[in-house]
């Protein structure tokens, strides 16, 4: 059977950012969609408002009767689901058709002009900028994104007419090896997910394999300095300001936003204004622009799209932007991402005190990068550390947030999440950052309300 032959689609982990985009897609084409997730979130609430049905109990009794028919039910799951999950175990024992999210994404995109955007950092922002450029141009696009676009308030973009699909190509669990894009962009190959890969060399091999899966006569775009295979395809490099096929000159910070000239193989596009703050996001915009120009987007379309880009939820996401208090929420959860995020904030607010609240994500990542985390957090003026968010992992003896705290040189303290608001109330804050990929996002609204009341 092909996907089109299934009437019912059951999602185990429907609240995941990648899973929810596919669930939205199937719902949009009239499939009967139901899903499980562990906890209610802003995203699951939005899915329910759109008409998707969700249970938060791992119980066979919560599976609707029609989804018990294995002949017309496809089960989609995320690798983050634990192996002892009751519902997923039931589907496996009863020989349902079961596919990983990445396999479904591969099948949905194979017959389109896929643009696969990969990298250990930046892929969500780059893919969302790319999708916005394509969507506002004559090319149009479909897109399955790993973040919520502020322009469209969704992680799914659909077009009946466009042959293009923008895909966030995730290296976790080697998921991106299910994709065969026409164009691939790789932002970075830094060590991460070492619980999956073991070491950096294995991760790099996986990225090389992804690059080798680009369709014949396709295009590879990569951050300058990365070494990747390029047989039978065209290859281009990009960078922020270092000379490459695509890079910026005359970079200027004007009222919190950057203006720059984009150097590209055909010439120069002068005075592009990017309406999304942070120097790292200029680099992300150059990456997205390179793919767009190589695909046929013209200069005026690019200029209009970059000036109108509104950002991504939880990516350098301004919550409050006032003279006396600034509050930014960011998904940064790797030492390099923390460094880029904090440095970008420092460039905009060089004279202000910057306080960061960081929630480490995963015991293994904390163990593997403790020195890097401390070094990046030392770029702040003050640090508040929360406990490690375990996600899919069980605790590791001796691994906790104190490992990072002991290496931080600026004023720092460890704080239980339930005590955070009380601690913040007593602080003299100027610029506040919430940082991390766990459930720290649930604190954003309460912090925002407290700050508005205080200031």
C-alpha cells in the first residue's frame, strides 16, 4: 500500500515540531488524524483548535476504534518515543504499517523539487527564511519546517501549484538520510548527538552521505570551510563576511537590524535590509538567499522577502522590546548556538547588563559539552541555571547542572524552575534571555507577564 491508500493516520508523538507539520498536512488533505503526546503544549492546543484530535494518555483505551483497523491505518512515530511505549508496542505487535517521521517526509517530497536544509545549527531559521523567500516569489513552495514561522503562524506551508518543497533535514537518528533533495544546504557539522553517533567523525560521515543523496545535476550549498562530496552536482559556498560564492559586504547595524550588500556569482545586490535581528541571522539569511537565487528567485523578490521576514517562534524571539527592559527567548541548546545568540544580543545592546536563564537539554549533551557550555555562558553578565531537561533520557549518575555551574566565572546560581519567577522579581534586569530546548518555553509567558507588571 502507498500512503494515499491509508484513511487513518495515527501519530505517536504528534506534538513534536516535525511530527505536527506532517499531521497538519494529512489533516489538510482530508485524512482522519489522531495522535498521542506526553503533555499539552501551546502547539498541541493549536493543533486541537485546527480540528486534530489528541490524547495525552499512553493507554490503549484512548485509541479510537477506527484506528484499530490495521488495513487502513498508518502509524507514524518519532524516534524520541521510548521503546516501552504501550500504544507503539501494540501497533508493532499487531503488525500495523509503521513509519518513522523521516520516512514519511521522504515519501511526500520525492516527486517534488526538494530543498533539504541540514546542519547541527541554524537549519530551522535557514529553512524558514528560505520558505518565506520562495513563498513570496513567483516560485511558491510547500514547506515542512522545524519551527513556527511568525509570517504564517505555522510549520506547514502548502501550494497546489508549486513543484518546490522546503524541508528541514534533521541529523538526529540519521533521519535526513531518508531524503533525496534537488538542492541541499549544509550550515554546520559540529559535534552533537554523540549519544547517536559516538564521535564527530561518524556525524560528519552521515552529513557526507546526505550530500551524496542529492539528485543528479542537483546543487549543494555549504558554509565555507566544510568538506563534502560533490560528484555529479554543482557546489557553492557561503559565509557571513569571508570571501565565498555568497557573502556580505558593508554590513551595518541600523536601529537593531542589519543592512548589507550580498556578493553572489552573478554580481552584487546592494543594501539588502534584513528585518530579523542578530548577526548570526544575517549569515542564515545569506544561506537562504543563496538557495533562492540559484533556484531562480530574482533580486526584487529577494529584497522584498528579506525586509518582510518576521522570524521564527523561539529563535531570537523578542517578547518585550522596551527602553527599560528587553526580553528575548531563544532555542539555543548547544555551546556554539549559545555563543552566537549571546554575542548577537551583546552587539545590539553593548552597554546593557545581560542576564541569561539556561536550561540544559539532555544528560549526554551536558556531559559531553560541559566546558563549552560554561565558556559560552561566561559571555553573559549573570547566569541562572535550571536543572537538566531529560527529554528522552534517563539520568546519568554525577551529571547535573552543577557541572556547568562550577565552571562559570560570572555571577551564577542554580534555580528550581518553580522558584524562577520569585528570583527574577528581586533582580534588577535590563536584558533577559531564556535559553534552551526543553520545557523552558512554558516559563516564557509567566516571565513576560511578570516583567510587564514590574516595569
